[in-house]
């Protein structure tokens, strides 16, 4: 039985013992009498070094090439410095040979190059670190909500109603790869068993149904957006965390958002010191200090109307000019969080025309109780609101948008049968990972990104 390289590097008591380790060769180097092989099994960003005394080893033929998988039995010895652990092998088994065309040779690779090989890039330290942080963040999100009495619910991915109403839904059809659809009509006839259906852009509507039954819930699953755009922060398939809280107003929603983001980033600081040090060194100088600052200071807060004033006063030459009523673009979001506040900032009370039908209408008649969380380097990572709890006002907002009320009769029932103030938000999980690691392209924080042109 083999042990993890992480264990080997951490447990100094193992020194002197004979163990079995497995891994892939990261680098290998020959000298006259000795061969050095750096072995990594993915459990650690660091390697163990296998030191082969050629004279000592009658079976020694050739140094294993980069990418070769090995099983090594040998004695652990301390290397030149305390951080380095060597294995003096008694027995080396080649599990799988690796030819010289292996693309992940020793030199550093650009993220763009690695994107061309999603099946292999997981073997680099960069992806290892991203995936470990991703995994720790996911667990921290679950424990944050579980520890506070939220029920984890799973909302459907195939759905008949468009939550955001932005026309970004993928359609679900019975079209199969094996079937031959010859005409457009054949294609149009294909649907979800006689109904129109699409892939969910958000679990919020079902989340509201759950929250107005169970009080506090959260979802954590994929959402889909048919966004035919090529940006560093949009995926067609992303992971979405959506808490929904009954008996809550906008301020309660904001409090949970801030507390949760601080909690999960705090957990990463605690559990992933090696990974954060790695990103600090290779992606964003000062990352650790930024994250420490973030979890110990209050986030900024500004209304949309104030934000527009700040942007107008800035004298910046934005690509999209700023006027009250315009949607905030990434350039505006980043200017506010990076230049004006220098930290994460909540923007509240957006014009109702640029937000969704379900948001609570403010007394001014012009704005809704919406909130976005904007962060440096990324822009929006959270979008949420207090929900319109009044039946008549909700119907009016839907009619203004020419929505088909029949499709939403279940949702409207929530306002008919014991309506309560409630609200929630959606956190883009990949955007949170970008913010936590300093990695700047969303394609590099998910193993198999789905964007325009990503299906191989
Ligand atoms: O702002 P959005 O569209 O809000 C909603 O979907 C609400 N129904 C959420 C709610 O209140 N329960 O999306 C929420 C978040 C965004 O802030 C962003 O972080 C992320 O989801 N997001 C995306 N992430 C990656 N790729 C995309 N195409 C995304 N679209 C939204
Ligand atoms: Mg949004």
C-alpha cells in the first residue's frame, strides 16, 4: 500500500522508514553515478526526490522521462535542507511509460497553452492549487450554511420558466446525437415531452418556494447561461450558490453575504497556506495580505444613484458612458471597487428597468431593493435582492415586462398563501475562486470550462 506524498513531506517521523510512494515524474536529471527524479502524486505542490544510485542498482537502464508514472519503494531520508525529502529506492516499478511528445515538459507554461489541454492541465501545480482551493471553498460554503440552520435543497436544472428573464436560456430538446434531424421543423418539434423547457439560469424561484416553507435554504449547483460572449468572467455553465431567507429584508441579505464571503475566505487562509503562498508568488503579489485585510474590514456600501455620481465625477474615459439608468459594466464595477473603495463594495437600489421582475419595488417608484457585490479584479460576484412579496405589485411588474403569467402561477401562489418578506442572492462560485486566488480568467478556475468553442 502506498502513502500520499503530502504525508511523506509532513510527517518527519517517517524518516528512516521504508515506504511506497506513487506519482508522475515532474523532472529527472542524470549525473555520473546518480539519477535524480522529482516525483509528484497530486496530493502536494511539492515533490519527493528519488535518488537512484546507478552503481548500486543492477536493474538500472534509463532515467524515467517526464510524465512517466512510477511506484517506488524505498527508505526516506532527509535531503540537503529540511524541506526536502529523498527516497533511496530499493524497488522502482514503471506503471506507465511516457513518450517524449508529452506536452507538460519541465518549463513554465502559459495559461492559454494549458487551456488547449483541459484533460492534462490538472497535473500542473497551478491547477492543483486552484482545485484544492475550489474544493475547500465548496466545503466551507456548505458548513457556513449548515452551521446556521439553512437546509441544502437541490432545485431542478430542467425548468419551464426563465428566472432572470434575460433570454439567456438554453433550450432542452429530445434531439439525440444518434437521431437524424434533417429539417428545421424536425428540430422545432423536438422538445421536453410536449412542453417547452430550458436549462435553469438560476434556482431562485424554486429556492423561494423552499424558503417560504422551510425558512432558510441554500442551493449549490450548476446554472446555465446562453451568453454568446467571450469574456474573462462568463461561462455557459457555472456553479451557483443561492441562499434564500424568509422573514428577511435587504439588510439581512447583505449581512449574510458579507459574513459568508469572509467566512469562506478565512477558511481558505487557514486550510490552504501553501496554495495561497503559491498564488501570492505567481499570480498576485500581496494576495495573502489582501485576503487578510478583506476578512477583517467592513465591505463598502453605496446606492446605485450615489455610484453613478461617483463614476460621473471620476473624469474616467469609460467605453460605456455613465448615465442614471444604465447598467453597470465591468469597467464601472472595477473602477468603483478598485479606485473608489479599494475593497469589496455592495451597490444597492438599482433602477427597476435594468433588474428582474421579482425584486421588491422601493417607495420611490423608480428603484428596487437589489444588491450586487463588486470586488477588485473581477467586478460583480454576487447579485441578489429582497423579493417583491406583494401579489398585486408583483403582477404589475410582470405585466410591464409582458411576461406570461400562466408560466408563473406556482410562484405567484407564494404571494397568495401567507406571503412574507424574504430575499436572497446568487454567488458565482467561479468568480469567488478568481477573487480568492488572483487567477484572472474564469476558464482557469474550473476543470472543464464550457464557453463558446469549448466542446472538443
Ligand atoms: O446576478 P445574477 O444573474 O442573479 C441571479 O441569477 C439571481 N436569480 C440570484 C438570486 O438572487 N438568487 O447571477 C448571480 C451571480 C452573479 O453575480 C455572478 O457572480 C454569477 O451568478 N454569474 C455567472 N458566473 C459565471 N458565468 C456567468 N455567465 C454568470 N452569470 C452570472
Ligand atoms: Mg447580476
